[in-house]
């Protein structure tokens, strides 16, 4: 019989509220199965199993606050007898001294919170509303964020169009308890805590390089010419793949630094920085990035973005990134110097693609260029190796057909 414990959910998350179980006592389980859903400040995290066996009983019931490392269930071998009679649907709620509560200040504890409502539904998409309600885009977004039905709001715009002012002024039924989940203020606090720790503990060094990316731009145009929009490749997929391949040749940038020791990772699970709806940032991992084809990688990236926008992740995506890639090129930023997300040891930044005069084959020509940056941990690597890492990424982007 082994204890199934709440897995680590990243440097900026201390725990969360168990919302629901996906398996019942007596159900067989295997690694990768979704066992439960936990709400955190980043949204709903699907907790995956990491061993095979049979779920014997719950130790925590929905609504309880659960700290990282706290036991939440018991798992037995298939031929091992159960230690109790057939388990009830829900075990008694844990006491406060056994399950510390997550508060707005990571690391502090309090008594378990009362049972909470299930997660908020995904934001309402405009196309789902069709012609039923006339509303401005800002009003639709505001209503979706508040969980309001536009049909219940009287519009003051032309022809009864619902405006943003109508949504903010709407007095609907008294709201119930706010579900624990994505909270911009809590996320900002958690990010600040993790980044403060990073800058305090990790001796950062920074490098930047600007490369000619015209070959990749031309190759993408040819590849996408006959594709439907939903099948087109984006430059971000090439950035991710090039970084992952290069990390295999510069292992000191791919892994974690814990307890004073660097642990290089044989896997290359690249975290992709994604802006969350309502503010904040998450960097879920795409597993085995280097081994994926560009089409598969693009599909994974689209899937992650969709789920990130609704605050839905798997625990392995949050906890297992070995290196992070971030880009603000779509925001018009040419240079991005990131802060390392502990316990990782590096973060790569890509800026926007800029047309510049460039010396090519002895002639000055207009060429598409991009600036790449690296923030790395001086306890593990140095500037010479960092320069080689950036140069390798640039070299790989010169031959995108080989990625």
C-alpha cells in the first residue's frame, strides 16, 4: 500500500483545492491516468497518477485545501487486500493539522476552507451567442469573465446592443461563494514570490544575438501556401523545435538545480510561456519537444494555448518543464530578457521579426531578422557555452527543413 501525494505544481504554487475525483475506490489506475482535479491560482490542474495499482481509498474529499506533498489517496497492488471495507464515495474531510491550506501568501497555512463551487465554466465565445444577443466585443469579454448571461442584461446601445457599461452595472442574483481557481491577484503574488526567489538565489547572466531568419520565413511561406489556416505552421513552432534540438547538444541549459546540485535532463520538455486570460503567465511543458515533427508540435502548441486560456492543465505540464521559451514578438518587442523559472537553469527569449539591411553574399540586402536572448544560471554554465547555445539555435533556423 502506498500513499498518493499531491505532486509539486511548480515553484510558484504551494497547493490548491481538490475539486473532484476522476476515479473511484476499487478502480485500476496506471501512470498518466487523471485521478483528480485541483484548483489553483493558475486554474484547474488535472493530477496524473504516477504508479500502477488500484485506488484503495480517498484521504481527502472535494473542497479540502491540499498542500504539495500531502497524501490524498491510498493505492494498493492489484493482488493486495484492501485495508478497509468498500470505500464510501467521499472520505471524511481532513483536519486542519493534516492538510495545510493555500492562502494568498504562498507558504502560509490556515484551516481548510469550506466546500467550494465547481470551477467556472469556460468563457462564452461570441460565435456561440450568434444572433441571439447584440453586444459589443468588450461587453462579451466582460460578461464571459463574470460568468454572466448576456440575455439577462438590458442593452443601452443602438437597437438594444449591450455595452460594456451595461455589463459592469448589471445587478444579477447575489453571487454564491467564489470558486477557488484562477485569481489574477493570487497569480501575481505567486509569480512575484517565485521571481523574487529566482533573482535572489540564481546568479543570472544574459546574452543576446541577432540572426538572419530569412531562410525560415521563406520556407514557412512555401509550406503554408497550400494549407488551410488551421493547418499552417507558425514561426513559434520553429523557435521551439530549434531550442529543443540545440538543448540536446548543450545539456547544461536543460535540467534543474536543486539542493545545490545540477540535474541535467535526458528529456527535453520545453515550457512555452503563455499569457493567461485576465492577466498572469503560465509556462506549461510540451513533452519530448525535440522528438516531435513540426506539425505535431504546432498541434500541441495550439492545444496548450486553448487550454491555458480556460485555465486547464495537467500536473505533468506544469511541473516537468526542463527549459522555457518565451516570446513577445507579437507585442512588438525586439528584445526579451527573461527571469529563470526555478528550479530550471535557463530561459530563451525571441523578439519580433524585423526587416533589416543585412550583408548577404557580400551585398547589402533587406533580410528578416530576429533577436534571441538567453538568461542562464552561472552556477551551471558560463557565457562561452551560452554563446555557443545561441549560435546553435541560429544555425538550426537557417535550415528549417531539417528541423
